[in-house]
C-alpha cells in the first residue's frame, strides 16, 4: 500500500512538472504516420497505438523493427480490420524512468486505444496508474512478477512472467544438488521483485539465497568490482545474475579479472544474456571469453514456418540495425497481431472508439497544466477483456492468457555458453520441469515433474571442465565450524574432555575425524564442550541450540529420534542403538534332585503313561502267538512292565513275532531315542552351566510393576518412558554416575534402589563389561535407533 501511494505521489508530481512542456514545447515524437484523431463511429479509419521503448537497447533494437513490420503487415492484410488502419506512435524512453513517464503522459494526449511497452518494470509500475485512470490497455514487455497484481487492472504482459523464470532457475539449482545461492542483481523493481520470487522458489526446494548482492542501476565499474570481491569471500559459489542486458557483461568482465570464471564457480543468468547474444551480428571473441561455462535461460519459442519466414524477412525491415534478433522481436510482432485480432473481434461485435473527459482532471484557475487534454478511453475495459480472451498461434507460439493474465505454457531453453556460441542442454516448462525433450512434445503427454524425469545434457562449466562444481567453499574470511560436544560425566569412553589440542577425545570423536579425513578438502572446525562437567548435558537442549545456529553441528553420542529429525539433519547412523532393560540377577545352586529338572511334572507323567500304553499294545498283539508274552496273569503283568521300561535303554529281551507288533516297536524306539537325547542335553546343561535368574523378564514386566525405574541423566529414555510407554514420572529415578547404576541395582526397589534400568545398548554393554556378571539385560531390545552427528 505504501509503495502504491508513493508511486501515485510521483505520478502527480510528474504531471505538475511535465504538462507545461508538453503543451508549450510540442511532443517531438517519431510516428509511422501523422497523428489521426478518432471519430465516434464504430469503424474508425485510423486508430492510434502507442509504443514505449528504448530504441538504443538490446530489447529496443529487436522490438522496434518488429513492431513496424507487424503494423505494415496488419494494414496490408485485407482479411483483418477492414477499413481501419493502425497508426503507431513510437516514444523513445532513452533508458530513463523519468523520460519514460513523460512519454507515457504525452501518449495519453494522442487518444491511443492501447500502449505497447515499456520494457522497463519501473516505468510500467508508474504508468500503470495512468492506464488505470484513463482505461487504456497496456501491453507490456516488463517482466516484474508483481505487475500481475490485481492493482494494475489494465496491465497485460505479452512476454513470459519472470515468476516462471525464477522457478526454472530453482529447478536447475535443485537438479545439480546445490543448496546455497548468491543473487547478483540491479536494485530496481524488476531486480528486487524477481530475486524475491527466486528466494521463495529455492525455499520450496530446500535451498536458500544466502546473500542478495544488489547494485544501483548506474553503478560504476569500481562499485561492481567491490561487490564481486565481497561475494567472493563468502561460502557459496553458485551465482545467479539478474541484470539489464545492456550492462550485464560488465559483471563478467570484473569477475574474469578477479579470477571468478575458473573451475569451482557456477554462473547462471536470466534471459538477458541470450537476448544480448542473439541480437548481435557477431560477438567479440574477447567478450565470449568472459562468459565461458555460463548457464543461461532463454525464452523458448517453437520452431515453425512462420518463424523461419519472419527470420528471412528480417534484414528487409525498416530501422534494422543488426542482422539477427532476439525473442523480443517475436513477442513484439505477436503483440501487434494480438491487438489487431482483438480490435477486429471488438469491431465485429459492434464496438466503438470514443473518448471522454475525466471529471477528476480539471484545469484550475491560473494553471497551465491543461489536464483536460487527457481523456478516458470509454470502451477500454471491453477491449481489454477481448484482449485477454484471445487465443491464436503466433511467431512465439500459442498466444493465450491464464487467469492471472500471464502467457500460457511458459518455457525456457537452458543454454550452456562455450566456444564461440552456445548449445542447448535442455528445456524447462512449468508443465514438466527440466527435460531434454522440447516442451511441444511433452504437452501432448500427461504432466510429470517427478525427480526421476528431470534431465539435462552434460554442462561444460567455467574452467572448461565437465566435473560438476561442488557449489561452495570455505569462505576466506569465514570462521571454522563450531561443533558442540557433550561434556559427559558417565561413559567417558564415548566422548570426554581431553588436554590435547582438540580438547576432546573418545570413540565418537575418532569416528568423526576419520570421516573428515576421507573428504577431498579441508574442513576447519573447533570442538566446544557442551555442559558443565558435573552432570550429563541435556541432549534435547543440545539439538535445539544447533537449530538456533548457536552451533554449526554436534558430534557425540546423539540418538536419532523421530522428533529430532523434524528440526535438524542427521548423518547416517555410525552406531546402532536401542533401549534395553538391565536388571540384577541371582545364581541358582544345584539341587540333589537336579536329575528331575530336565522334564516338568506333566512331561514325566505323560512319558510314563506312554511307556505303559506301548507295553500294553505290544502284549495285546503278541500274547496269542508269542510264548514269551504268555503265562500266569502275574507273569504277563510283570512282562508288560518290564518290556515297557526296558525299551528306554533298548534292553528289552522279548522278541516280537507279529508284523504289527514290530511296527509299533520301531516307532516307539524312535520316540525313546528323542526323549533320551533331550533329557541328556538338558541335564548336562543344568549340571555344567551357571544358572542365573531375575525377577524382571523385560520391559513389559518392568512397566506392569510399580517398582522404580532408573534412567541415565540426560537420556531421551526419560521422555520416552513417560510420553510413549505411559510410565508415571514419580517412578523414574535419574542416575548421574555409573556408581549410582550399581548402587541402585544392588539395593533393589525394597532398599531405595530400582528394579531395573532402561538405557541404550552401547552404554549398557559398556556398563556390563565392568559389572562382574551381577547384572544382565533381560528381554529384547524394544526400540531401534542409532547415533548420528547433527547438522
């Protein structure tokens, strides 16, 4: 709102300064024909169209001849605007916001039904207020994303919005995996607003603009050199250059002198660089040497017979200064035809062209402003609605506008500057992202912007290398990484304070240093102890301090948990870690009845019943035919018992004669073999292995009891037991030293100690190695995790 009021104040101030000059001194404008006043009938013979460009500029030298050629083509085409001619009134803004605004005000005196231009976003912001007031459509080449605001109700952009170009650059940055970018831009409306969109686009790719290097529109060479020196001292080596095509090469000239066009640097430019190269007859080899390895975006315009025919006619156009043109020539030509087609449709629908006085613009007594000469285009709103509803194929491709008045299907060529020219390494469109296939082919397929479909050809980077730059270095004036290390009181084998040069020592430090040594570059860093050395620090607070950038990273026994991964990045786990339960154990002494322990009472009873059952079955099958199973009842009963239990030792003497009896005996002897083997193994284990027992069987039995539970000071297990497992906080005892571990377990819950301790496996293994086998882990590891370094 403040910016809007400021522009309005500027506009009124300019009117008060300029209008006397416009009235007393004349316009001095170049026009293709004499200014023709408009009559009020529906089909005027001539309609005036204004054009605001800087003639002596990269864009102007391509746009002006194309505009004139398009006007001539429309006026000579009998199939369109029958009986009506277009009269182009050209105003040269001379690369000046002030002059451009003056020209715009003077155009409004000519009863123009539309204005084409300007190329400057700053001028477009100011004169859009004029167009709103006088209801004149503004068909502009200004690419500032903020001009799409609803505030500018008569603004229609006939070139791609820079919003899409910035998202294309973000996709390129993301494709190569860079995370930090420095933007170099002109500090004007177009530069600031474009880079603001780039910052948002990078943020969505989890990258960021680390620095915005802005310079004034009229910056001197020394100011640009100072700016480049400052950014060269920073960490990022990916530079996005968003400047004016007429002065942009001065940046690369200074960068070359500063040694910033060598290996390790990445330079990405917006469409200004291809616009300069495409519109030049031949580029000086010294100039090409400045931009070797640069990646640039260029407006994508589909190849067509219309485009080739236009290119063949280019040299014959009026006011042509170069033998080649850039994409703005195509957009300029299409803009005239857009207006002509819209007018033709407007007139066919019975539209008229009339102007009326604005009651708010009145000449006061004694005023020489003559504000009444500025008139409102009565049918401007209807013509504007006709313009945004047009749909046809032009030189640049499909001309159609979306709901935000942007050209549909924005696309860019991704170029790599090298040798004496450039080569296309891919394309970008908001339909499918990066691809080596032209957007026209992809439009016929379903949209797909997944990572797997993003492709570019190999790029030759500055320094004539195909090796992808890392995108960052350690800054020359930068500080070493500030790495926090837990100042542990317990389990110092993992990390502890040391009197050596680094100040810390331990297993975690050894792993980190080994990883650093594998890198192909040096990583300056200093270790800072975290904690007071009297008790273990809070790892939760340690992670939060990394989040707030108090430290650059944290190295130590930091557990990777779900909550922590939401706010910081972890390395891959370098040690597995999960929670286990440690409990005291008691030794069970051998009993004289130990030989009965391999089997339970039920097993003994079942085994005895089966022995008798098998003996009875064999007797039934044998006693009719086998004399060894005959005799008195007493003798036969003893035979059954003897035969049954003698098979336990394979010592039975009775022979079996029947087939069924032998089959039963074979199966039974196999079962006896298994029983004997199991019994022997169990009894051997009981008599030879030390028997230990614990009242706690695992985490479930520990939680279900009401006994106190011990946890290590500073461990995430404290919150895990309360928040995840529902353990009452009153049951948890914080243990600060390894001696407290031992004491609490020995005392037990009845003596003021704990029933068990919940801790991470690496600590537990180290603790048990010094506990003389009076404690052990019970149950299974009930969480899975690991230790990692925090960044």
